[in-house]
């Protein structure tokens, strides 16, 4: 923690890693040749890519105790900030959906859920729980959410398929999304950022809150060790639960929520020991630049990538396609394959935004809402 401030330096680094990874997996050179480790699991199971979003929610939760502490002088200010931030995040998510949608924009099928929309809802719930519930109440809320979600998907029958069916179309979460949102989903049958699956995502972020409370103003090595140990326990518990309730990022199953939160806690514990306890900060500055401007990094990079995809040059395809085919395909595909060329573009794109965010960090330009 920087002396005299309400910031945890390691949390900035952890959040920066999550944002940089989010950009990396969201902007391949082409979606027809995604580097396999940077692709999501088809359904059950997990890949490193499946951990990116829960890590980001965990980081958001860990930041809540610090962020709200700066605004607790006047209760009305805290409540106003929470609602205002959630509404802006949700609106920005809709803007990204509009940018990413195929032209012309079709309101009848316009996607309503999304990454920023889920973050908005989760932030609203987490901030409310943090401000109004005791630690015991918060723990009970997390446990209740995970158990209730498991029970709902396991025992509540879905018309036409029955209870406990966890296929993309037959599960309860997808059924509720289709019933309430109709055609306003990512695909015909489901949405990975749907309504019911936001409940365990809130639990993931609340695990981050517990980590943030634990590390706030604590710099001793054993605090990092205790957080790491708690992460190992959560990961093992999630893996054990997956034997009856599979790890599934699209459904954000309770086992996935526990498993991913545990891994996030372990990574944050390592960063806390390196950065806040040992004071080794030199290596972390590029990630800290991402972490200090997370919203700008995600919104601008993903939005700009979508614009590059939509700008069509007559006879040559999209502007992004031109850059990808001319700068990466000729030398990477012959030696390493199309997936490597697609990965090369994504890495270069992350580095370009790293330079931009690094300059913003150097000039102390931080975009907040």
C-alpha cells in the first residue's frame, strides 16, 4: 500500500493483469483462427481464458472497501456514487454492444447483456452488501447465493427438458434469459452474461471484497500467506463441487465461482507479497498502468477493435483485416500457423494500448466514473 493513500498497489497490478488479459482474448487477429489456449472451453471445463472475467470481478470486489472508504464522510454521497457508477457502466456496455453489432442496427435483436452490464449489476449488489451488511451477513449471503443457484439449476424443472439439465439450451438460466430477454441475447438460446448466472458472479466479487478487507493496511508476509491458503481452499472446494455441478463459465456455476475466486486470491496474494510486502515494483509498472485506468483500457480498446472491424475498404475487406493480413500473416502463418498469426496481432494490440496507457499513467491521467 502506498503510504498515506487508500490504494493497494498490488491490487492495481492484479487488476491490470486482468484487463490486459481481457483485451488479449477479446481482440484476436481473426475469430476463425484463435490461438487455442486463448479460447473459451466449449461448455463444461475451463481454460485460462475462462478465468479472465472472474479475475476482473474479483479485482473489482477487492477494490470496493478502498473506494467506498473515501466516500463515507457523507452517506448520501456513497449511495449516489454507487447508483451513478452502475448506471454509467451499464450504459457504456450498451454502447459497446451497439458498436459490435452488425450494421444496420436491429433493435429487435439488439443484445442487452454484456461484460460491462454484468459488472454494473455486480458492483451495485456488492457495494450494497458491503455498506449494509456485517461480515457474517456477507458470508451468509455468498454461501446462500452459491447454494441457491446450485439448487435452482439442479432441482427446478425446465419446460420441455426437466430438472438438472445443463445443456446450452436446456438449463434453467438460459430458459429464464429467453423468457425475459427474448431475442436480445448473444445467441439464439443463451447468453454468457445472462440474468440468473449473475447471482454466482456476485459471489465471486464478494470473495474479492473479503480479500480486500483482509489486505487493507496489512503489509506483513503472513497476511499474504493466509490469503493464499484461503485461495487454495476455495479452489479445492470448487474442484470437488465440480464432480456433481460441473465447472462452466457460460453458466457461471457455483463450482466455477469458487474455483476461479480461489485462483484469483492466490494470484493476488503473490502480487501482494511481491509488491506491497517486499516492495518490488519495477516489474509491475506496465500492469499498473492498465490497472489504474481499467475502464478506459477495456472500453476504448474493445470499442476501437470493433470499429476497425466495421470500417470496410472496398475490395480489401475490413481495415483490421488489412492490418492483420499485411503485418502478421506473411511471416507468422508460414512458420507457425494461422493461430500464431492471430495471436501475434492480439499481442501487438495489447502492447500498443500498453504504450497509450503507460503515457496516461506517466501524465497522471486517470479516467474515473
